[in-house]
C-alpha cells in the first residue's frame, strides 16, 4: 500500500521544515513500512551543517525514521486526541553521510507492541547501502491539556 503526502499530513502533526517523510512506498500494517525522503539543498539545516560540505544531521535521519515508524503505528487507526512520542533510541549507528541529492529510503519493522509502547527496528539506506540504523521506542499518549 502506498500513501501520498496528503495522507501523511493527516496522520502526522509535523509540518515544514520538520516533516521528513515525502511518500510511503510500502506498508504492511502492524508489520513494516518503507518510506522516501528526498534530500534537497533547499532544506534549512544545510545553511549551517556544514556550509562548505552539506551533510544531513544524524538526528534528523533518526527523526525521519521515527516519523516513518509513527506512520506505521497510525496506519490502521489514529485517535485525534493522541500523539506519538519518541521514547528512546538504542544502538544508533551512522554508516555514511547523507547529502543533498540523495534519496533516503526509510524502513521500520515492528519488533514489539505492549501497553501503548512500540519498539521498531529501523534503518535508512541510500542507493541500497545502509546509512543509519537504530532501535526506536515510541509511545502513543493522549495530548496534554
């Protein structure tokens, strides 16, 4: 199942410049997701990271993986009064720099779900080479008043 940007905007609270998923390429609900992020020189973080050699910050790659994971968690049903929060990152590793012009393919696999806590095995690739991998913990919680 694919998902375009209009559906992504309905499921995620993020907006420019912090929405980091452009398209869902594959989705098996409650199992796995594969998404796409086109990395463009026009993104604001490249102004300072680094001006003479633009590299996508690792923390933004992890955030893109978390947003992809949220789309997987929300793929069947989303409660409008809930948000998906980052709860933890384990074993994050960065293998290669991601630069403007790259197509970042983001993958997340559900490892476990219990009591509103999701655990994902996540990894990002460029040209079929792993550039980042991590285990992500995410929690579905009601919006704070």
